[in-house]
């Protein structure tokens, strides 16, 4: 499974990248706003740091605007993935941009039918939003499983990018079901290492080591 980091915080990306935990990055207007920086400047810096896909989102409501913005964003770096919403206009933009050989991430997916349409339109990535479905008492993981089955049935090359990841359990279940990628905030990725029994065991080892009075160096 590939790990994308859902942030525009350069320091957070750099920290995880140094550990080999960053296969790509996703951004959106909200994350750009939180960074307080110019979209081109911060996106270029991310692209220079990360070799994998970096999603940059269009904001135009119509297909023509999305296509124009996507082409402009693609000028930032070769690893830009143009992010468009799962609307008819977004699908139209996806088709044009993907036919031009550009990577496209179709976002805000909430149903298997939507994911099927995105794959037909040539999307490189489909981003089903797990956490937002959970928020309205629907099982986001069922959506991942449905998309996985449909894509496997027809050998679609579109990668399932599990998004709106809120918990470490979302990561576990996405990996178990077979999502190709997860994108999560840095805090969730870092939380994957934590387990109370690991902490308890380490404390016991260190206490016993201290009693030996020895040093390794």
C-alpha cells in the first residue's frame, strides 16, 4: 500500500519523507489555506521534496475552467496530479486531461457508481471519503470494498485512494480490503506506530537493563 500525506505542511512532509513513509501528497484549498502560503509556491516546494504524485485541486465550477486550471497547475512540476470533483463537469475535465497524458485524481467520491464513472473517464486515482460517510452513519469501508470488487471485475487501472482517513483503524481496514493508496494527515500516520503493549514492554526492558549496570557504548 502507498502512503500519501494529506497536508501542505512542508515540515511534516519532510519528517515523514525521511522515514520513507511518503509515496505522494494530497492537498486541497482548505489545506492550502491552513499553510498560509501561495498555492504555486508551496506546491512547487512539495513537488521538489516528494518524487511521487502531488495532488493539486482545481476550484473552477465548470469543465472548461477545471481544464484550464489543471493545465496551469500541471506546469508547476511533472509529478502534479490534477484534482477534480466528482461532478459531470469534473468527469468531463478528467477525460480531457487524462487523454492529454496527465494524472487526474477524482475526489469527493461517495458511491460505487461514482467510482465506476471516474474509472470510465480515465481517472488515475479515485478518492472515496471514508470519514465523511462515517459521519452520517454509513460504513465508509463498505464503499472501499465495493469499489475494489468492481475495479477488479473489469481490470480498471484507476487506483483506489482511500481519503478522509480519521483513525488508524481506517488505515488497517483499507489495507485489508485492498485500497491501493491511503491519504491521511501526518498525525494519523505517526499514530500507526503506537501500541500500549509496545510501550509497556519497552519500559520493562529498560528497567531490567538499568539493573544490570551495563553500557553498550
